[in-house]
C-alpha cells in the first residue's frame, strides 16, 4: 500500500470506506499526549494524522491524546487501541468517547438524526469530522474533571466560613484549585479548542462544514461555560490566598501583642521587686 502521506495513499484510504453504507465513527480521549513520531515519513503538514486501521477502516490521531476511528468494529477497536497504548503519555483511567455515523447525503451537510451527513466522502471532510469529535471528547473530559473539582472544593470552601478553619483545610482548597487551574493550561495550550483547525488553512472551502458541526456540537458554548467556571475558581483562589495572608498577619499581630504584654509584665515585676524593702 502507498503511504498515507501521499496523494495516492490518501485516495486509497478513502476507498477503504466506500460502499454506500453509513460509516460508524468513535472518538476516544486516551491521555494527555499521543506520540506520533515514527508514524509518518514526511513532516506532518496539519493535524490529524491519518492511518489505515482494521480491515476497511481509518484512524485519525491527534497529538493531544485523542484518536478517532472510522468503520472499525469492537474487536478491531480493541486491537488498534492496544497497539497505540505505548504511545499514550499519562493515560487516563476513564476514557471519554463520542459515537456517531457518517452518511453521504448531498447536498446537505451537518448533524442529522442519522448522524453526520456529508455531501461527499473525501478525506478532508472526514478530517474535519474527526477534529470536531476530538475537540468534543476533550471538552467532555475537561467538563467531567471540572465537575469533580467543584464537588471537592465546595465543602472545603464552606469550612472557610468557620472562624477556626484549620490550616489543613486551606491547603486542601489551594491544592484542588491548583489542579483545576492546570486544566486551563492543558485546554488552551494543547487542544487549542478555540483556534481555527489547521486543515481549514489548506481547505478553506470546508469552513462552512466546520462551522456547522462546531455549532451542532456546541463547542464554543461549552468552552465559554468552562471559562466561566475557571474564572470562578481563580477568584476562589485569590480569596483563599487573601484569607491565608490575613490570618498570618493577624497571627503575627497577636504574637507582637503577646510579646508587648510579656515585656510590660516583666518590667512591672522588676519594678515591684526593686520597690521591696
């Protein structure tokens, strides 16, 4: 077979899917990063990397830890994911998945009751579909992570209202907040959900398809919701840090008052001793 990076190879990959039947699609969020080195001979022009998979399927791989498979049955999926396992950096215990089907139905394109409809079965269109699904499962993972963090932070934050909240509570709040803020770095720095996909720079005629799928999967709205939650957590972090600083300042002030009282008492005692006959 020709290499997928060549034009002939790409045509052969699409031919693996032809047949007129709906094509099953599943996206997996496997881990923090997927190492693609060695899977292509020439520099990768744009994401995702396309590979043959199974008997008549394709796989599209994203460096931020997502793989989208087309036309693979359950057994073929297990075999392919097992082959990828050594390339996954910091694999997740829980994998977010997104399932749909691709149906060719000219001229309408977008999400329908049957799945994702395309006007033609071309590799660039399938790459747009894979990009949207990859971003959707990434958002789903961040949403679940954020929800878990909120569940852990809320009861701890309530204890901060108590006048004698322990230092352990403060440390726990800051630890969970720090872990949640790492989500922001990963979401913005790696997945680049808000950025224009690379393939659209090479295939600008597919911008309408991407915009339609982005709207159908509510990528912008979900990202905005996550941003608002992150802002709330950042404010919680600032308030917690201010509270820690205020308590430390108050503690120091009490130490100073105690030292002054001790010194005054010691002076009065010395004066009393010297006044004795």
